[in-house]
């Protein structure tokens, strides 16, 4: 009896122990297949989101060309866009096309409007590139070029310059003796240095959060000093506000020549490290495990973007929202990789600010609206879109 019961029990236990083995052996391929599918999908999807497609690059170049021609053709004196485009082509050595423009109209295009349009393209490209860089460094879609106190420092520098007697520079629409841009540039750099110093005070390690908090504190402090100077020099308020609201008025090519080296240096440094921004987006620990030095890369990128922003602010005043609107729009349309965002931000940022300047010049002709008002009018509602889509794009 005992043997029969053991015989009956043994097959059952054998079957019960064998069943999970077969179940595991059958389930293993299913789990392997389920795990293999997302990996293949990710491996196929990553190149599409990280590669800069030729069609997007062509659209960006076309946007810059259209914005430049529109900025040159329209204004208090409307000109034929095709004639303006032909006149631009005549600037190329060896090209001679009959534009149909009179000598006076050609002088308006080349001598008056072209320096302002080129300045707008450079400033827009610089602010958009810096905005995309800051958003990648701080992993925050609301980060902009003025995050580290650049705006407050530049505003204080310009206010101090005007209080010292440089109001004629602003009233004349240009840089005059260069005192206002020089002081604004120095103030922006001092603000960034204070932010970095405050962010590491007390032996703390600089992190995105500490840098942002330090930037807020430095901005509040420098704005308070600026307010005090304005109260002590009431007659300078109008001149200072005309600069703070942003303007692209030029006296020839001086501002373009002043800004161009900083744009070139910033663009080379940031674009050369755009792959590192993709690595930083996964976190410092993961970036370090991949062989990247997160803090060193972050310092370099922030310094380069701040330098370019300070130069742009020095020649154009405070023009907000460009660094938020353009990179985030590119992220929604073309992909979330910074290898795509940064180059396209330069192109579309240049086109955006050039068109915004065109609106500022033509909406209330013959008077002119500060360009900062136009960008703020377009950028403030854009915050709603950023907040609604931030989770969807993984920021």
C-alpha cells in the first residue's frame, strides 16, 4: 500500500515540477521577444530623431533667405522683392544682374537696411542657439539666455553708461562711442561670474538647480542697483528704457563687426559639443558612466552661451523669448536631439528675429515699436504651449 501511494504521488510531483520548467521555457522566448521589440524600435528610432535631415536644413536656409529679403524689401519705402534679391546677388563677385532698382533704392537696400537685417539675423541666431544650449544644460524647457543674470547685468551696465553721459549713443540709434555696448557686455559677464561664484559658495557643488537659484539672486541684486541709479538720474530713464526694450538700430556695419567674432566663437564651441548635450540629458551619473565629465562640459557650454548672449545683448538691448520660442518649436517639429535642435535653432532664430524686426518697423509706420515688445507679445502665450507639451517631449 505504501509503495502504491508513493508510486501515485511521484508522477504527480514530477509533473508539477516539470510544468513550471516547461512554462518557463515557453515563457522565456515570449519575454525575450517582448524585450527585443522595444530595443529594435529604439535603435531604429534613435537615428531618425538624432540625424539632421537635409529637408529641415533646406527649410531653415529658405526661411533665412525669405526673412532677409522681406526685411530689405518692406518698410517705409516698399521695394520690389525680386529686385531686392537681384541686388543681393550682385554683391557676389562676378555676378551682374539687372535688378530694376533705381540708384536711390539700391542705396536704401545696401547702405541702410542690409546692416540692420544682418544684425537681426546674427542676434536671433545667437539668442536661439544660447537658449537651446541652456535648455540642454539645465534640462529645463523654460531656460533662456537670461537665466544666469545676463539680462540684469547688461541692464545695469547700460544704465551706468547712460548715467555717465552716453545717452546720445542710444538716442542716435546706434552705439555712438561704444560706451553703452561696452558697459552692457562687461555687466553681463560680471553677472555670470557672480552667479557661478555664488552657486559654489559654502563648498557646494554647482548643479543646475544651484546655478538657477544663484542666477535669480544675482538678477534681483543687480536690478535693485539699477533701480537706484535710475532714481538718482531721473533724466536717463527714457534713454535706458529705449535700450532695455530692445532695438536693432545701427549706424553702418559697426555693430555687426562687433558681434560677429563672438557669434563665431560661441557657435563653434556649442555646435562642437552638441552630442554632449544629448548625453547630459540622461543625467550626470549616466553621462559619467559613458566617459563624459558632466561638470566640465556644463561649465564650458554655459560659458560659451553666456559670452555670446552678452555680446548680443550689448548691441541689441534686451530681446526676450527668442531663446524659448525657437528651440522648443524645433524640438516639437524636428526631434529632441540637440544635434538637430542647435543648428536649426540658429537658422530659424535668425529668421524669426528678422521677421519680428520687420513687424516692429512696419506695424505703426512711420513710428517704430521696440522689438522686445513684439517678441514678448508672441512669446508670452507660447508659455502655455511649453507647459502643455513639456511632458510629451520628455522634459
